[in-house]
C-alpha cells in the first residue's frame, strides 16, 4: 500500500528596495624606495558596502573584508566552508533546505522555504533571496564583504541583521592565466580552479574562469559500504569589461553552475523511547540495524536520495561619471531549479520519502546617483525594482507499515 501527500506552494514578490553592491579598492602603496628599506606602511582599505567609496575606518558600521588570498588559503569553494571565516559569521543547515547565514548567533533557520534570510546575500550586487542560492560555488572571488547590523535603509529589505557580498574577479589589462589544484586526504576531495585574462582591445577586457570539485562524504553507510554524501560542483563564469571613454564603463557577468549530491548527510542519533525505527527494521527483516552517531544503516530501497541544482546568473553594471557624481545602472536576471529527495525511514527500505522541486527566477533593475563621499555632506539616491517568482512542490510518499496521518493534499501560498 502506498499513500501520497502532495503539497504545492509558490511565491511572487514585487517591491521597491535597494540591493547592495560592494566595491573594494586599496590606495596606492605610500612607501617610496628609500623608506621601503626600513619602514612598512599599512595600506588603507576602501569599501563601498554603503554604495559609496569610504575608508573602512570611517564607515559607521562593522565591515569585514575577506580578500581572494584569504579565501584561497582557506580553500573556500562553497557555503559549507564560510563558517568562521569572519568573526560572528556562521552558515548552518536550514531545515529541509540548504544553508542559512547567521551573524552573532542570529539569523533565519526555518522549514518555511518562502521566508527570506534576515542575513542577506548579494552576488555582484544582485540580491539572492533564498537559501538555495548558496548552492552555487564560490570561486574566482576578488573579495567577500560582510557588513553587520541593520542596513535596511541603504541595502534594502531583509538586511535586518547584516549582509554578505561576493564580488567576482575582474579581468586584467594584460594576458595572463592562473590555475590552482588541491586535494584533501581525509574526505578525498579534489578541486580545480582557474581563469584566463584576455584583453581583446584597449577598451575591452574579458576574463573566463572555471571551477570543479568532487567531495566524498563523512557519514559511514555500513549497509551500502560507502561514505556519503558525495558532492560535485561544476561552474563557469564570463566577465567582460568595456571602457569606451574615461568616464563610462560597463561590466557584464554571466555564470552557469551545477550542484549534484548523492546520498544524504543525515544519520539517526537516537530512536524513540518505544523504538519506532527499530520496529520498522524488524518489520522488514533487517537484522543489522543499529543507532550510532555518524553511522547509517539506510539502504534507500528503490528511491535513493539525491540533490540536483542548475543555476544561471546574468548581471550588467554600467557606470557614468558626471563630474564628481556617479550614475550607476544595475540590471540582473537569475534562474535556478532544484530537485531533491530525502529518505526519512533510516532502514533498508523505501518506507518514507520526501521529494521536492523548487524553481526560482528573479529580475532586478536599479538606478542610483552618488555624490562625492569625501565631502562634508554626501548623499545617495536611487530607485530599485525587483521581481521574484519562487515555487515549491513537495511530495511525501509513505508505504506500510509506516503510519501516515493528516488530510492535507494541496496547499498554495503566495506573498
């Protein structure tokens, strides 16, 4: 006997708000040749997390800047490795979803997938509304900026606790390439990352980069004699910068990536006082069942767990200098679709399975003008439009002897 429970929900959002675009720079090295032999001067770091160029020392907010070298040293390739990179920043597993960022212990970690995180995420200034956006790998990053505290006035909604901003590496003015390969022994993880700078003309520069990663699991499945889950990331990015005149520039960024996981990162820590899971194992004749931390006796039967996601992100940033003022246009389109399945019975059969399909698309357009930030009075003005359509289809399959109760068969939610 098989019973099926269908759940469907969707969300569409239209709002006027402001996203975050972070631009980072360093002042020229102030050391001259003579002083360099005896003294070392610290470089001043400039950030525009508040949408205007400011010294990090003058910004009335807590901002942490993580450079590309620091990310490479930590071998950061996905959201799983971001925890602890910045003091107070943690990424935890959201219930039934992916990762949820928290700052100073506060954040959104909920099974209501339509709720957007209170610690916002931005990729090249484009708002990432849902935890599944963090399934995209982080590679060829120029810097990561983390701003802490409420930033809703400047950065828009859902920045009540802070925000993370990832800025892709821009192409260089000369032809060049870089390649980095790493292998981690404990979990047998291999990663390959690289990029090529191609100056096509004096006014047009292009950078093409790619990333691939294969990760073995950390849970010992003794029934299947494997370590799970296995994860595979593949991604490619194109960045083109056009500068036809000294006062105008346009940057086009396109990224395509895929995420694949086989198995699941869940093991049974304890059974109920009445031994419900042990009773299921006995009912199907499984004699090698046990409950141990980090050990799984889940056979999955005919419905093995998996997680698949494909993403496409396109961003166009145009800047025009009007004297001391800067006019910026930021256009973005994001589409991704996720399919995943979880086995929830923890025994060698397909008794209770959860299947989810989650599509998402987003379009945003921003126009803003910024006054010189070094003046006594400075200001920023603009308009921002975002359209986000998100869906969630959920299927629960329960086979006897697992009891399934409840009469809900269809649910729709729109925001």
